C-alpha cells in the first residue's frame, strides 16, 4: 500500500503513541445525517451516543405501528431544543434496526430542533442476541453486508435516509457464530462504504480487543472502530492501550452523579497523551415503546450542566474541551476514504 506524506506521518506517530490535531484536509470529509451529507467540520459540539426511542420487545415481535410517531415527536422535541440551546449541534442516535430505529422520526425531529442527527445501519447482537432476527441463521456475512450497503447507497427502506455509521453489538467472549457473522459483515460493509463501526461492548476490554483484531485483520483501519461503552472496563490502562492502537475509546455512560469519576479518568487520559482518541456521551433519552407516555425520559443535559463546568474547574482548557466535544467526534464519524 502506498501512503501519502500525511498518512506516512500519522502512521509513524501512532506507532510511537503520539497524536496530532486533525490536519486541515479533515475539513473536506463528510458525515451523513438524516437530512443529508454535511462537512465533518460543521458538526460542531456533538453527543456521540444518545437515544430518541427504543423498543425492547425483541426482533421476533417488533412491528410498525407499536407507537404513535406524533406522540413521540411531541414528547422528545422539547428535550432536543433544550440541548440545542446549550450549544450542541449534532446528536448521534444509536438505536439500531430491530430495536426501534425510526429514521423518519429522526428527520422530523432534526428539522424541528435545528440539530444534526445521525442514524445507523447494522445489527445489535448484545443482550443475549434477543434483537437479532431469525433470518440471520440462514444469511451469510456477504448477504448481510449487501443489505447494509444498500441502506448506505439507496437509503433505509423507502425513506432515502442514509446511515452515517454502523452500530453493532456484542456481549462476552467467546463470540457466537452469529456475532462473528455480523462483525465480518461490518468489515465487508466498511470496505465498500467507509462507514465507521461503533460496537456496543458489554463486558469490557477483552471483547474490545477481539473486535479490533477481527476488524483490522479484515481490512478495517483501527481508527474506523469506536469502542462503545468502554467505561464497562474498569482498568484505565486498557483505554490507553486501545487508544494507542488507534481505536476510539467511547466513555458514554456519563451521569451527573459520576462527575468526579469521569473528571479523574479524563485527566489521566490527557496526561497519558490519549486525548485525541477519546469520546464522551451520556446514553440518555430513551422514549420506551410500550410504557405509558414513553416512560421516564432522561434529558440530554448532564454533560453541559455538570461535566464541562467540572472539567474547567479542574484545569481543562477550552482547547481541550473543543478537542473532546468537536474535533474528536468529527474525526470519528467522518466517512473514510477508500
């Protein structure tokens, strides 16, 4: 493989555990939102892992018409507008297919709230594989990949709305045949689309290491892999290991009650020179289909009202915060050049 001068420099810096700010050429990259492509550098302040609506009934029972879209719209819109008023410009919505993904609802909410919203393609194999369809048993990775590629090229269903990333999900090792199949399909899809791959990882660092190994052995660069729920791993040395390998480490379970824990983790990662591979979010929202009024909806504001002020008090600069909330998400969710 021939590298450009920029790629050669980056590869050598990654090998030594050193990271640079994104080069100016990053501004030419794009991300795919539910209202169409935008330049990556226009994402602005971004929450990288949130939910609007979820339906936990299972892949064998989920069906259209289990909720009133207008009711959900009216319930969620005030929360998104509150978030926009805090200065957030982009929300990455991580609800996958078979769990309540609704791109039309997201497009309506995006327009009404003036927020960029990004949706996904892929299958979620965590939670005991309850959210994998029975058809997976008779589908191979190439066929599955062709379905995800079709969503990228033509849009999800008949909506013409395209996914901006892949959302996969796993539990613990050893990976089942079905999990290995969706990971292989993710690699195949990447090699055609350049979509980044975010993988819900329930059980910490060992499954994440295996995900990274399988992806890179199948042609996916480490920096196209987002380790979702990295906070489930209690040893911060593993965050540093994965960051230095080039993966994105997503600490996305933040709640205001965890402010001291998160500030300490982030300080360590900055000191260890991993700052350019770290993402944070809250895993908030969650209009629950089947519960009256959608159940208890958690607002999206904790990072803005609690974490960022605490970071400033602890000595983080505005440049540090811009790197964490703007530059890193832009780099992580950009379409990769193939």
